[in-house]
C-alpha cells in the first residue's frame, strides 16, 4: 500500500474511531455524574454491545501503522482536538441527555 493510500485509509478509520469514541466519552461522563441511574447502566451496556468491539479493532489497526505515518497525523489532530468535542454537550446538559440526543440523531440519520 502506498503512503497516499495509507493516509486515505487512516482518515476513514479515524472518522469511525471518533464516531465510536464520542458515545464512550458520554457514557464515561454519565458514570461519573450519575453512576447509579438506570439510563447510565443502559447506555453502558448498549455501548459495550454495539460499539466497543469495533472501537478496539480500529484502535489496534491505527496503533499498528508505521510511526512515520502515525506521529505526523497525531500532531495534526492534537492541534485541532479542542474543537472535536466542544459541540457534544451544551452548557449545563447532563451526559445522559447528551446520550439521548445523540441516539435520537442516529435514529433519524438511519431512517
């Protein structure tokens, strides 16, 4: 595979990994803020059942890339990291509400 092809594949995998990581971060926040809420437990189970395996596979695939490809990309992404999650939760919104809103958006997109 050429370096250009690796870059294209890397970006597709990155997008899928970020899409898998976002609900994990919301579940983690819900576990901190509302660890015993029934909805938190449901969200955690749903994440483990639906997204965790793919996320692990994608992370493993990205870690296996040569350092010459990976490190420049990490640097580029870190420079933009602050913007990635800024829109995920509105000020004062609970992690569970953010998870519910995200699930609603996913259901609409799938329709």
